[in-house]
């Protein structure tokens, strides 16, 4: 019978310090980590304003230019669990610094490039930095006092949405008033500031996982995820029944099954599948796929509604900057609601916060069906959806970390972030198919989605959010804070790791 990494020995400590005992200014550490999360999330959205012009800017076709988006998605999905495991083994702060350095290098490569291949290479390096967010959450668990932890984790989780909401209008403004390379110089400068702040302020966690890094497991997971996500993201372009798409799906299934069997036989696997198969972790990860789907559906439908010309009968005819400003309040709502989610988790448990979040998302999508006539109505609908995403995102790390050993928190959070990436990829594929097949001819040669297409996309997102609430219902209940054996993250009982 195989033995997991968590069973091969207790977590190692570099200097014998107890978690939370060495941070003299926890508020400053939280601020630095949250700033890192915002910048990394912002980096993911900086090319959005360039999408219509990318073929011209990098001298290629539209299909080839789409790899500038796809490459970052694939790199982020792969690096989330890999950087998490590396952080558990060799130091979370150390891996965070390496991730930020890769983001800086990638940004500089893009800023100095004119052709497709170097820009794609730079975007791959930028995507490697997304692991900063789960690493930051794990550093918080290791370093912060228990009373500061729930609100800090909630804030860090919210940065994924905050950075995207702030980044869209900012990137659009820069793209309209400067050369497109300025976007990447901005990302490089922000990354350099992050790197310096983390090096000077964030302490290294004393906790270490036992074992060694699973190189074959990392290769297998990379191949399997690339096949899966490539089929999902490019299936609409290639055709869902085409040989490349079906072949990639088949390869993903075969590779991931073989990878899973291999991981179960290792003493120190990349991902402890026995831990992730426990009902709290498994169902939370499934709910994460749903929340990721809901978040990205909003990012596709609402900008289309805001920017489509009035000739469509529904479009509001806003510029990219104006549309971005309409979506920016959603990011602020996520940040403002992060402490609310922490309070709900402390009082009733993170399960309740996650379920409330999925229900609020569903209510927001339902409300948006009747709030499509003006920009301020779209702002209200988008803010309600963002509020639900903020509640849900803040609750998921608490559920994960109350169910895994302390030595595996970074890897577990990385896997949870991967699940969200799969959700956003599926959302992109499904929503794009709906909008591409329910169209009307308008504005000359251009084909735009019909109002019915937007409504169907909103209904699908609403239904998926309700599915998330149903999944969350079956997550085992947690004792309230103050009960014996409570976990410092949520006040809930910590699960046995044996």
C-alpha cells in the first residue's frame, strides 16, 4: 500500500518557529501579499484591450494571435499545483520570489518583442506567476496569528477578481494613449516592486513538507492538462468533432488516468490524491470549477452587451474604456465583501459562506436578465454577481486548508486554483459557442451575438451557479468556532491526515 507525503513524516521546520510567531507587522505582510495578488491578476487581463488588433500588432493571423491568450491560460493552469508543491517542499516565499521574477522576465520579453513567437513565450512566463495567489494564502496560514487569518485569506482570494476588474479599464486607457508595449513595461515595473516588497517584508515559512519533488508527476500533469485545456479552448476554432479536438480529449483522459495511477503509488506525490479525494476537498474543488465558470461568463457577456452598437437593439455602444469602468465596481465589491465572508465563515462555517456566494451569483445573473437597458443597470447586475464571486472565492481556501495537513497547504491551494482555471476555460468554450451560434447581422460585415444569445448565456451561468450551491450542500458541515479541536483557519475541526 502506498504512503502519501503527509504520512511519510511530520512537516519539517527550518528554524523551529511556530506558525504565526515571527510576524511583527501582520497588516503590512497582508498588504504586500494582496498587492502581489492584484498585480498578478492584472497581468492576466492586460492584453484584453489588444485582442482586436493583435493580428496586426504581431504580424500574424487571428487564429495564431489567439495563442497569446491561450498560452498564458495553459501556463497558469500547470504552474498552480506545481508551484504549490515546490513551495511546500522548498519554501513558499522562495517560490513566490521565483514566480515574480518569471513574470518580470516575461513582461520584458513581451515589451521588447514585435513577433508572435517571442510574445507567446513572454506570456507563458507571465502565466507562471499566477501561483503567487495560492502561495500567498498558504504563507498567511503559516505566519499570521489565528485571529487575523480568516479576513487576510478572504482578501487574498478576492484579489483575483479585483486585479481583473481594475486591470481592464487601466489597460484600455494605456492602450488607447500609448504604444502597446507600454502595457508590458507597466507589468514589469509592478512586478519589480512586488519582488522587492516580498524580499524585504514577507518572512519565509518555517514549515516544510517531507519528501522530494515528483518530476515525472509534474511532466504527466503538464501533458494531461495541456491536452485537456487546449481541446477546451481551441475546440470552437477547430470544430468540436474535429480530429485534433477529439484526439486531445482522448489523450487528456489517457494521460491523466495514467498519471493518477502513478501518483497513488508514490510516497511523495506531486498531488496527494487520497487527500484530495476526501469529501470536503473534492466537493470544494468541484464547486471551484463552477465559480470559475460563473466568473468568466460575466467577463464575456457583460462587455459584449456594453460595447455592441445600438443597431443590435440591445447594445449600449460604449468604448472599451467606458465598458471597463462599468465593470470596475465589481472588483471593488469583491474587496469590500472579503471581510464579510470571513465573518460568515467564523460564525457559521465556510460552507455557509460558499453556498451564500453561489446563490448570490445565481441571483445576480437572474437579475441581469432584466437589467440590460442602460449602463447603470449593468453595473448593478455585474456588482451583484461580483459580490457572490467574492463571497465564494474567500470561502474556498478556508474549506481546503481546514481539510489538509499544514505541510500540504500550498499544493492543495494550487490544485484548487487549477480547478478554477478549468472552470474559466469551460466557461469560455461554452459561452463562446452560444454567442457564436445565436447571432444577428449588424454593423456591416460584422456578425454580433443576438439578444437571445446573451440571455441564454446568462441563463446557463445562472443554472451552473445553482449547481454549485447544490454541490456545496453536500460538503460535510463544520462545527462553529470555539468547539474543541477547532482549526485556526475557520474554527472548524481539522481532519485527520491518516
